[in-house]
C-alpha cells in the first residue's frame, strides 16, 4: 500500500493523496485480488467513489477457511508457549502504533471517523486491545476440580479452531480488534469479513501481523457483502464459532445460519436504544448535559451504544434540554479529513434516508424538532444529518422504540424513580444505559433495576478499562466482547476425570 501523508502528528490530510492497494483480500499470509463481483466504495464525506473493491469469490472464501484450519493444525500457533504468543501480539500492537501515519488517514478516508478521533483514539485503542488480550494467553485456563482423594478432576480449555468474525463499518479498526484479539490470543485462527463500506484499513493490520511473527493463515481477511461472503463464511463446516457486531436483524440471520450448520456458538453485539436518565439531583447539570450531548453526537450517533433516549426528571427538564440543544448546535459538521470537523458524515445516502424518514414521520405524527430535523447544509457533497432533538412523542413512537443509528435524541420526562425505570426498560433492546444522580443509593438501585448489559453512572461511554465486558440483553445480543468473558468465550472446555 502506498500512501502519501504528512508527518505522523498531522491533524488534516488531502484525501486525493491516499492511494488504495488493489489487492484487498488476505489469505495465507499475503494479499490477494478478489475474484468475485467488483464493488464501488464511496467516501461518505463527499460521496465520491474513491476505490473499487473486488469481493472474494465463493472459492476464495472456501480457501480462506481451509487455510485458517490448516494453520490451526500445523502452524504451531495454538500449541506454542503462551508467552511466545503474547510477545508476537505485543509486537503486532507496537507495529500498529508505529504505522499511525499510514493507518489514521486510511481509516478516516472512507469511514465516518474524523482524523482527529482516529489519531487520538482509534489506532492506539486497537493496539491496546491486542496487548490486553495477549496478557490472557498464560493467565487463564482450566482448573482442578474438588473430588474424592482417589480421583483427579480437571477442566482443560482448548481453542475452537477457526473463528469467523464479521465487523461493522462504524469503528472499523476498533470493532475488528474486539473480534480478532481474544480469538487469536487464545490460539484460534480467524477469518474476518470487514464491512464492504470500510474495507481497507484492516488489510494493513493483517500485513503487520505477519511482520510481527503471526504464522501465515492464522489471520485471513475476505472482502464482500453479507449475502455472498458473510453467509457462506458463517455456514462453513470448518468454522467452529462466529462473532458478529451489527444489526439485530442480521444477528438473527447469523444465529439461524450457525444453528443450521452446527450448531456452533455465537457472540452477537446487536442493536441498541439506550436511555440516559437524568435525575434532578445530578451533581452538575452543565456537565451532565454535555455528557448527554456527546453520547448522541459521537460518530454522528452511529454507535450501537449511542445514548439516543433522554429521560429527564420534569423538575430540571427545561434547563437540561436547553443546554443539550446548545451543545449539539455548537458542533462543526464536515469532512473526516479536516481538523476543523467535530462531527462527521452519515455512512451512506441510504442510511441518511432511513434517519430522515424516521424523523419526518415523527414530526408528521405530532413530534417537534427543537433543533435539526433534516439533512445538514454541509459545505460539500456528502451524507450529513443535522443533530436533532425530538420532543412530544409517546412511548410507542417509532423514533422512541426503534434504533435510528444517527444523531437523533428523543426526550421524555418522568416524575419519579419508578417511572424512570419503567420507561427505560420498556424497550426491545438492552445494550447500555446511563444514570446521572448525586445520590449513591439511587445509583446502586438504578444499576440493578435497568435491563442493560452496561450501566454507566455520571458518565456515558467506554473507557480504556478493557476488563469491563460489553454486550447486551434482550434484542441487543448474546455473549460479551472485551473483558475476561471475551477471552474465555474463545475457548471450549473439556472435562477430565482420572482414577488414581
């Protein structure tokens, strides 16, 4: 890959200086030109086609899985000294950070992530994810089971073999790292399908893995859409586990495919409609409003844990909403390669149309847009939607119940704690929730009462505390990414009972 960039500390770049490698599948330790249907890849910042992606053919999907299975059996990766695996993954992480000047513009170019965000967080976070899971390689395993003195009972953990991973477009590198790091640290081989809308940065990561010493075939990448590549990948008989992040509808289809061709275990992080509950006793209303605003404008609301439902106690509703409105209106929308941009584009015209349709129907049904409510008047071509605050909607409204995946915040008020939890839990989703209160007892009650896989108190959003797992309840999925849970989910358990 040949990319002309400024110095590593750059904050802006010229998108037309970024060259995209033609070969973007990665099988057997090297790049391969896809033999499937070519696809146009557009930059959401200006709607320009900036590259052609050659999808993997059915034969290449087959070859990638067979190569991964062969690498699992013969490369020695699964059987090697766990600390040796750890050292390879650490080198891999170091190479990723060293490659920041190449990876950052490549990631920002065709995604919704601004160059400032990628430089400040995405690339380093990706590297740190590898380091975190590498540490588990020699620190987690089976155990000796209590039994009678004439027997020795044990559990033994073993890798699954080949893990299929399907990563989304909203944070391409970060979400891919969540999938590949625990699986490879545990000794598995991985075949990854990135989103066809953001396909390029992960192939560079695969190249760096080989440079770090990962055996060829342990990490393969196949490109294409869900129907032609993702589905056959999940159904392949040599794939023993599947990990997916994306929509609930697609997650259900993947679970069905795995049941029909296995059964095989799945980890699914799916949709969300996460509430942010603000009580009148919140310690700092100004800081709370800023947190609520960030939780819906981050990545233009294109985050599965986006705090898209504001539930605010009626006593402070007007002040809180006014402050949030001022915060979202202060953003500068623009292209991902500009240092001035604080909120980027929507990934595609199709997604923008879906967002606008939901908002338009909400307004037609009697809702009010306190700000936004339409496509943003950005100074360039591209898919931009104005940060939007909707009020006046009932609990059954489409905008309140459905995942919008855009910068749209609905507002509802409540009188007391009981009503707040009832509104928050009245959702088919259960991915995350936020609570803002100065009362520790109330915070603890809320943590137990809310039906969500993650509850944040007096903050909203993840930190670098990788030990905290993430994953949802109800239609938000099953299983966990991050934490000890993600590593252990990459291993199968065998029981042994030895008569002495």
